[in-house]
């Protein structure tokens, strides 16, 4: 029978990670977050701007479709100062317009400008065929200065986000 020497240790399988392995993992994760983090935040800001542009486009298309289905002139007025827009329709033969609703742009997005100039206002009028009286763009801007435009074509009334 042999005796084990006092300096001989048996190998016991260890469970877990060493401190060096954990520090290496944290270093790798930090480098990845430094590369991906700014891109992720940029995409979040762009998505907010795009989301608001889609909402405005949806309301423009709604106004156009309402003009066709109800066979009445509908218009959408963009208030650049207060960053909202109002949809209304012609309720009488003498041009009395009744508001349907007022909607605001949100999430740090603002109406930068419109180049619709019907009667000197920022208004798109749709006749009973859904044809706009004027073509033009609405530009939205966010707090970082990123912009997106919504275009309304003159003859077809097609609404696009550019």
C-alpha cells in the first residue's frame, strides 16, 4: 500500500469562472456596447420621427378618403406654430367648415414647415374626387435636427413619405 505524499492534491472539478474570465467577459461586452450603443440610440430617434410621419400621412389619407366618401370638401390645416393639424369638412354650401379633430405631433417631433399655400395658409383642400387643390410637402423635424418630408402629389393626391 502506498501512502499519498502530503504535497499531492487531488484534482477536483471546479464549478464557476475565475475572476480573470469574468473581467475578460465584461471587457468584451463593454466594447460591443460602445460600438452598438450609439447606433441603437440613433435608430430609436429615427423611428420616432418616422412614426410621427406615418401618423400625419395616415391623417392626410383619411381626409382625402373622407372627401370622396362623403362627397364634401375636406381640408387639413397645419399649425406650424403649435405643432398640430386640424381636419375639417364643408358642412354648408356657403363654405362653413366644421372641425373633425385636432391632432398634435408628439415624441419631440415638430412641424418644421409646409409649402401648401392655399389662401396664404398651410392647408390642403381635397375636393369630392379626393384631388388636392395644391401639391406640396410637410417637413417634420426632431430635437436632433433630423428631418423627414411627407409629399402630396397635385393630380393624383398620392401621399408619400420621403
